C-alpha cells in the first residue's frame, strides 16, 4: 500500500479550442452564411451537463441539462458507436433526471440522449465497478469549453491492475482495450505485475525513472503535503515524466480505433496527471479537470480508510496526505507548467513534443459534436 504517494498528478492550463462560432458574429453575418450556421447548429451537442449513475440494484439514474431543448429521448445499448433506437427507455424535458431499470445485464451500458434539436450525446456511468480495481474508470464524458464532449468508451484510467480477475480481463477485452500504458517504476511492476486483457499490448511508460515510490520519510502532515506538491512538479519537469507522457499522448494519437488504458498503482497521481493533461489538451475547463482529479478520493475512499485503520493513530494524520489528492497538488502541476514552459500549449509542444497536427488528430478522435 506504499507505492502511490510521492508521485504526481496534474497539469493544465487550457489550449485553443475548436470554436463553433460566435452568436454575435453570426447574427451580423451575410445571408449567404445562414445555411452554414444552421448546419453547425444542427450538429452541435446542446447538452451542457449529463451524467449516468449505476445504482446498487442494477438500475441507472440519468440526468441532463440542455438549454433550449424541449424534449429528450433516451436509448440504450452496449456499443457507444451503435446505440439502436428501436426502443426508448426514457423521455424527459430539456432538463431532467430519470431512472431506468429492468435492463439486461451487460459489461457496460451506454445511453444515447437524443434531443429534439441538435446532435445526440452518448454517455455512461464513468466507473467500471471492478472490485479488484476501484479506481478503474472512463477518462471521457466531459464537456469542453467550446461545447464538444470527450467521447466515452475509448480511453480509461486506473490504478493497480495486478489484482484483476479472469472475469475482469474478459470484460476489458470485450470493451476493446488493446493498449495498456504502465506508468509505474520497474520495482513496482516487479512487485505487482500487470494482468492485461488477452491480445493487449503493454507499454512501459515509467514516469518517475529511478525514484523510490515506497520511501516514507516525512514526519508531519505539513511535510507530507509538501512532498506531494514537490512530486507534482516532478511530474511536469522530469525528463522521465515528459518521455512517459509523450508516449501516452503519441499512443492515443496513433491508437487506430483501439481503446486504451493508462495506470499507475493508486490511479491518482501519475494517472491523475495523465488525465489532467489529456483533458486540458482537449479543451476541458480547469474546474472540470480538477473535479476529475479529485474524484479519486471518492473512488479510493474505502481502500484509503482501510489503509489508515492499520496504522497507529499518531501516524494516520501524517500518512493521510499521501493517500489523498488535493487541489494544491494539482495547482502545483499547473504552476510548474507555467514556470517551465510559459503556457500549457508550450508544455504540449516543448515538453511533450506534440505538434498542431498531433493535437488536431487527438481532438478529431476523442471529441464528439
């Protein structure tokens, strides 16, 4: 339980978005541009918020907000790219919360929200609900600043994969996961070897180089927090980290329609930074990036509590910052980006070696709308 504490987690500032158009300019545009504006509006996703939560009884709660929409019809399927519309499972207004139950068992349920105007949106419960990997979740399902949505069912993030069961592995294969980026050190991999789906390629993307993630050399909560802040900066600045994240981004650009997972040990620090960087590159707002980063506290709550319960009371307060993710950790990553590279665009270009074509390809593959 000692491996995921002195590593890092997040970075971002926001890169240029793919602007859909400015209403004020559209209204002043010549009449000849009206058809083009109408086509853009027809293909824009009108949802500003949408979530799916799987309940303990197997049912699903689906909530959405779509300003200007009067009616939304909900369909479900097991393939995010081919949800059949032969039978609606729910209907609601432009803003609604509905519950769907009685569905056949499936590895994963996707729900397509079809509005009466604009383009549909496909979403799912972010968690895969794997008991062996509680922080295994979808990296997508977030709205960008310009109204696109990060596709779900394509990129996943996780913690330790060494405890995956045969059933888990079979499910991950059915979900199309064919590349596994391992962000851990060689010592971590040796101590807890990955179990990967049959046919998947494992890629070594060691973020920390020769650093010892097992060291626990702090004696106060303040020192523990500082250790995490320092580790966050290392995630941005270290040569090994930049090479590792370059490998992940390049793999996403070149994934050839195959699904991907990146992971470390707890799935919160090195993995948290990978997701923060990816979501920021896609144009997701900073507050959403932070919410995704902090969600590891909820997904890992039971595991963290069990770890602390094994420690003497005097050590629990010291150890807790190492198990947490906190806003100040993520802030340190963003600050390091600014200091080292001037901007997040600079980090992508000079830190990770990505050019504009790479970013266009990445956004083309991972954004809907």
